[in-house]
């Protein structure tokens, strides 16, 4: 965990990654566990990870906004950074005010991640003991391969639907399904062979792209809410935002051109334009990589996984 801020942030990310792997492992072994028991354990692990969700979103937001500000002209970066400080201050105030527990609000606003991580220690230890006590006597290789196929099919069905007009909730659900499919192939890397490794790599790229898309959309939504809160009136045109729309591929080439730098706009407006452009680019990249990932066939990989597990 460490004492430094960076160590604590990495601790949160590592904890959430570990919980995702555990939850995926529970799904892969569902055939030898029973539906009710799996759901109960899954819900408890999810509850633990969710306690760090607000912190994860804040850290991702801070990282993403710094990346976006670095894309602005050098002379505009300092003004945009100062403008964002004002926006972030109002967002932090609302987070603290709306926190379910006053103590959590205080911890979040002071960026003291360590206290929250330590508070999870005993609950996590209890869950580890409960999970390790499970015996999978009836589990077969076909059950594991079938669980992988189920995760893949769920993600593929949703990914192949039209992305047009989808809100952020739908896109976030797709991202989680892509993540789960990726983790499944990663957990079974030793049994998946070269084909499985290729599937894993493509799903990894797709999941990361969707994460970038989500973080950009989160920033875009927060800036939009801030502008509405302060009753801001635009003084110059801005990029078409991804408020709740994923443009079709043929529409992307018709997107409005960025606001000319020669026009006089505020640093915050310029930042919002850049955020919208970043979200648009992230949406395009996500769609491309998700489509590419699910073009693969996994039938031979599933057979290979079953055979390798049987040989253990």
C-alpha cells in the first residue's frame, strides 16, 4: 500500500483488478459451485470493490484531464489548468456533500486513500477465506470451457448491436462484458495456446480503449453539468459532444471542424472542445477494436482449453 499518494492510488487499482479476476474465476467455475452460492460470493466481492469506485473515478479523471490539457496549444494550457481547478473544486464539494457516509467524504476530499484501503483489510481477509474454502469436486473441463464461451457470447452479442444512440450506461455495460471475456482468457492463458493468446490480446486492446472512452465521456458529462450549473452562455461554437450519441462511421467524417484557435474563447471553453474531440476519437477507436476482437472464432480455442485442463 505504501505511504506515498502514488502508492495508494496503485493499491486501489491493484485491488480492483484482483477483485475482477476473482469474480471472473467464480464465473468460470460456476458449473461446480451452484448458482446461488456464486451469486452470493460475487455480490460480496463486488461490494468491496465498489467502496473504492469513487476514488478510482477521481484518479482516472485527474489523469485524463492532464492528458487532454497537454494536447492544447502551449499558451492555452495554463489557463485551461486553472479553469479546471475551479471545476474540480465544485465537483469535489458535490461528491463530499452527496457521500453516503460523512467519513468517506472527508477521506475522498483529502485524497487520503490509505485509511479506506486499511478499512477493507479485514473484510477482504474474510472473503478470501470464504472463497478459498470452496471445493469444486464436480467441475469438468467442459464446464470451464462452457463458462468461457458464455462470457464471450454475452459480450459478442452486445458488441454487435448498433452503437448508435446508446447512452453511457449501455456502453459501460459493454465495457464490463469485454473486460470479463478478456480476464477469462488471461486466467486460462496456459491452456489457451496461441489462438487463445491472440484472443486475449485483442480483447485487452478493446477493453483499454473502452476505458479511455468512458473516462473521456465522464469528463465531458461533468463539464456539461458544470456549464449548466453556472448558467454559462457560449460565446463561440464548440464540437458536437458525445452526450448520449455514438455517431455512425459515415457520420464521423462530417463532424464539425474544431473551433479555430484564432477565435476568442475562454480557456474552459477550449478545454471542453478538446474533451469532446477526445471523446469522439475514443469512441471511434473503441468501436474499431471491439469489432476487430469479436471477428475471431474461439471454437478451436475452447476445445484446446478443455483438453489442456483434462491433461492436468
